[in-house]
C-alpha cells in the first residue's frame, strides 16, 4: 500500500500543527507550507520536526505563500499529495478591516490558486481538497443555531473573502468533479491559539495577573457570544470530512454558546478569583470580588466596525454522516488554556530572572 500524503497550508498555525500531528499518527507523510518570515515562526511544529534527510522522515516543511501561484503549482507537483488541507489564511477578523486587500488576496484568491494548481496539473480526480471555511460566513445570523442550510451574511473583509473561498470550492466540485469539501468550523481554541484571539488573550492575562506580571486586561465587546470548541477535536473532523464517501460541506461545532464575559469569569475562577462587574458600556469594569482591584476594562479600540454578535452551530449532519462530535467541553477547554498559560508565565519569570 502506498502512503497517504497530505499537503497542509498554514501548517505553523494552531490547526495546521494539530492536524500535522494527527496525520503523522495515522501514518501519513505530511508536507507543510510555511510562509517566509524574518523571525522563527515554527514553534508549534518544532516537536514533530525531524531532519528531512533522516531515514524515515515523514514531516517536511516548505516555503510557500497563497499569494504566489507558481509556487503553489510547484509545491503540489513536487509533493504529489493525495489530500490537501487549505488552512492558510489571514485569519484575524479585526485585522481584516485594516488589511482588506491582502485578506482577499490570501483567503479568497489563495483558495482559487490552490484549486487551479490541482486542475493545471490534471489532478482533479486524484486529490481530495479541504477548505477551511468558517462560522464567520453566517455573520449577522439569519437563524439560530446555524447549520449547512443557513444563509450566509458576512460582516467583515475576512468573512467576505472566506465566502468566495467557500463557493469556489463548491464550484470546482460541481464543475470538475473534484473531491472538494468545506468544513464550516465554529471557533476552536487551545493552549497554542494565537495570542490576539480573545480566548488566548484572556487566559494569558489571567495567568500574568495571577503571577503579578500584569494589572489589567483590556477587552472590546464582552457581550459577544461564540460556540467555542477545542482545536484537537476539530482537526479530527477535518480529516473525517476528507475520508467521507462523497465530497460535501459540514458544520463542526459544539452546539453551546457562551459570552466573552462568561469566558473571562471562568478563566479567572481557575485562579480562585470571582469577578464582580460594575458600570455600563465603555465604563464597565470587572473587579476582583475579594480585593476590589479592577482587573478588566473596556477599550473601544477592540470594537469592530461591524460585529458578529452571536454564533452557535448545529453539527448534526457531521454527527450523523461522519460520526463526529466534540469531546472537550467549554469548562475543560478554559481550564486547559489557563493552566498552560500559568506554566508559561512561571517560565517567563524564570527567564527574566536569569537575564537580570
Ligand atoms: C471562526 C472564527 O473564529 C475566530 O474569529 P472571531 O470569532 O472573530 O475570534 P476572536 O477571538 O478574535 O473574537 C471573538 C469575539 O470576541 C470579541 N472580543 C471582545 N474583546 C476582544 C479583544 O480584546 N480581542 C479580540 N480578538 N476579540 C474580542 C470579538 O469582538 C468577537 O466578537 C477566528 O479564528 C476566525 O478566523 C474564524 O474563522
């Protein structure tokens, strides 16, 4: 039997790294695409990286960029994947308001470039393609919970770019008979989540405050509500989507919705603190109920020009057809993230101590 070979764009991101790990465990050869950067950006895959010249090496990193089509064609040609997971993107919603053109280029046209690379190389019938679609497509939601049949209403340049990517994936499936599938994933987090997404921003601050390294956490819209799952569960879902008998689109979600405010409360409770809210609007503060210290303040800089107020998914199709459901609940997710950041905060203190 020949090995299954996967090509993952965005391998240095949270999902890319979890997916690479999962596929290596399943016996795949994994090729990851990383963007050139002047600083090291591979921490999340350092554990699984081995010298590619070593016998038996199964994980390889390549430079690449979704804005560079000749490079994508060459990567697909050289790595000969049986499965492509397109996880690369400018994935920060707020940043997309500042960089709308780049976001459209990487997230919308990048997906097209990858699909075209498959077509140019005549691999339409031999490659399975996964597109990282997102619950942000639902934006100003038409119904609750959201499923595969809920209409889309994107509310940011990021979501509008992802809308194009979603439909071009469907179109290549219908036009060329390609196995091209969308996973419409609701928010998924972990201890390796990027530090500017709200969950990780909160858990880092909780740990830093607990260790005496920070006084205050500044947040935007704390009444936004999301369906937060664990990235480890969601990469399993991505893989299942590509193993299904036919190419199709699936929602992956937990079905539970919580506010940013609840996330904050639960995260602080991991360090024994109870949060008491006081005031309204931009003047609202979150205080440590014990000491009275103000730990949370609102900073309007984090408000988005158009906000997605609430999202919660209905993953019954994935449950019925893929046998997928989440295994890690909200409380467990928050606890894991806070505990990991508490350990990291101690490491930071040690490192700084050694330097002084
Ligand atoms: C599924 C989807 O998931 C992610 O998109 P996101 O939901 O925008 O994630 P986030 O963690 O940046 O914001 C969640 C909510 O939290 C609110 N919020 C309040 N205060 C702050 C704050 O201070 N920072 C941030 N970042 N958000 C804040 C913010 O306004 C929003 O309502 C991406 O992975 C995206 O790629 C994706 O596809």
